[in-house]
C-alpha cells in the first residue's frame, strides 16, 4: 500500500474520530443545558402589569410588569403605549436601551418609566388621558397581540407632545432616570 494512501486513510480516521468525540461532547453539553435561552415574551397572559404615580421625577409614571407564570419570560424592547384612543404609540426614549434583554423569572418585576410631559411646559396638544394600553413586543419586535388596558391614577393624567417611554429595565431607579 503506498504511503500516500495510508497517510490519507489515517488522517480520515483521525478526523472521523474527532468528529465523533465532538458530537458526543456537543450532545452532552446540550443535554446538560436543555433549558436553553429564554425566548418567551412577557405578555398579559403570563404577567401582571400596573401603572402608578411617582413623587419624583415630576410628570412621570412607573409601569411595572411582574412575571406571574411558571417559567421565565423576556420583557423585550420598550412597551408600545396607547393612551385612550391615540392613533400613534408613545415615542420611545432610545437612550434608555439597556445592555441586555430584561429576563424575568417567576415573581420578578421589570419597569418602564413614562414621561407624561416636560416640566418646562414646552409640549403641545396637552390633554388628560384616563386609560393606557400596554402592548408587549416579541423577540422580533412585533406586537404580541395580548395587552392589558389599565386605568390611569386619579382622574386621569395630563399628557402632551413630549410624552415618552423607556425600554424595559431591571431597576425602577433606572426606569425613572430618563
């Protein structure tokens, strides 16, 4: 048998053995971490959502989502907010984007800050809103089509053209810092 053929067969056998070992290692790793990454979105079906007034900063509300399910869920992106019968969603403060998706284990909460108006009064089209629809997003940044409608605190909340919402945050102080 020529040396070239023997060397080629030896190399092929070594490569096949390496692939087999790699396959076993990959299978063992996959079964050890069978939970995998969390890709399930938080929605009205697996979480509870509340909106509340805060004393500081002025002209802000705090939106809280709490995972009421049995498995983790992700609060993707920023919530799409619709006050009363508004035709457009409230603008998102893009500077509030966190470094990672907010993953909530069962019982944990995430937060979004809502600026209702600027204290300087420079906004336009001011009005009082009484309800808020909170639209959750999925991993592809699409509406989950499962949203709660919340009553706003008191007799409603004053909003104007400077209203905006943050991305979901792990910490309520971060949500209210914008």
